[in-house]
C-alpha cells in the first residue's frame, strides 16, 4: 500500500483501463488524469508497463496497448472463439450479413468474435467490446435465458437509451424477454445504432452460455426472420463442437530444438 491506500497493482490497472474506450493513443498526462495519479507516479508505472510490453510509446510520445498485452488477452475466451469461428464464418457466408457471438459479462454483452464483409452496417460492436444487454439482440437472448432474479435485478437498476428506439420501460422489456424465451430468438430495430437492426438466438454451452446474431441494415428488418433456420442450425453446430473433448496440451510434443523459456520471460504463444 502507498499513501492514498491504493496498491501498485490497482494503479497499473487503472492506467491500462484508460484504453477500454476512447482514443487508442494517449499522452502521459491523459493516462495520469484517467488513473487519478500524480504525473511522476504515472511516468514510473507507464515506463514499467512499456518495458514489459503492455504499452508501446510512439514517436510523438503517446502510448497505446502493446503487442504483448494483446497476446495475453487472446487467451480470454479463446476456447469459445476458436470453437465458434469456423461456424461463424459459415453463418456469414450463408447470409452475407455481419455475424457475431457474445456472452454475458455483468450487465453487458461481451463480443467474443465478429465477421463482416466490405459492406458494413453502422458499427456498434467490436471484438472485445461491450454493449448493454437490453439494447442488443444477443443481449436480450442472454438476459432472457438467465435466472429470474438476474432479470429482475437488471430491470430494476435503471435502463439507459442508446437511441430514441431503445426499449427502456421495465414492464415492456420484461414482457419482451418472456417472448424471447418462448420463441427462442430476439430482434432489435435501431435500438443501439440508428440504421441497423439485429436478430439473435441462444447457444447453450457451459460454462458461459452464448448468443449468436446477425446485424443488417434497417431496410432489411422485415426479412430478418428468414435467417432463423440458419442461425439455429449454426448454434447447434457450435454447441456440438463445444462438447467435444479438447486435446491435452501435455500430449503435444515440443518442437525439435525448442528451448525451455528462461525464468521470468514469456516466449509467446505455443500454437
């Protein structure tokens, strides 16, 4: 602990947290302000983060997320992403619409993967990004299939409108979630971004139930449900793939001539 009661770890995490949203490159003063740290403290910690590879410094003296931190982050949700990726690619190929998969993380939908073509709808989600559960089709699916107390707690904490079309009335949303559970899919129309609509179905896997969805232009909203058979078929394929035994890393032989890493040094992915 230091004088303000915060640990060194919490201060370093606060610096990294500055990159969760907003600009991808920040000055030292921006980082210090975001983390509520004195400039000298921020300078020392940022220097250590750069040395480790969590941050990178450009010629203008601005900082961005480093490749080593990106490499570490790839292991988050890796099994689900690797399992779902070929099927998500099939979903895109069959529909020619932006396809994505998400899980619930707290009161938000966390996007694990996303595939799109050169023609894109107004952007809302990104891989690793989060959006409110009540404003997205995948989020509504995830919330609808949660335990009742989770839904009640979510509806009670005050819903924010992303657009003028976002459903924020608790009673109306509760009725909508019941319909989603009964029908097995959810839709949105311009609730998170004007100009886009979406449809999603559940993917029942453990330990993190997921949802896959399609996003398209609002002009195609009337025809969204034509993709339901494809969505449901792809969801079943992901569920089946997720239950297959995974190869044990212990059984994978070392590459010829590969040396053991020195203590304290990460040699990167072993794929």
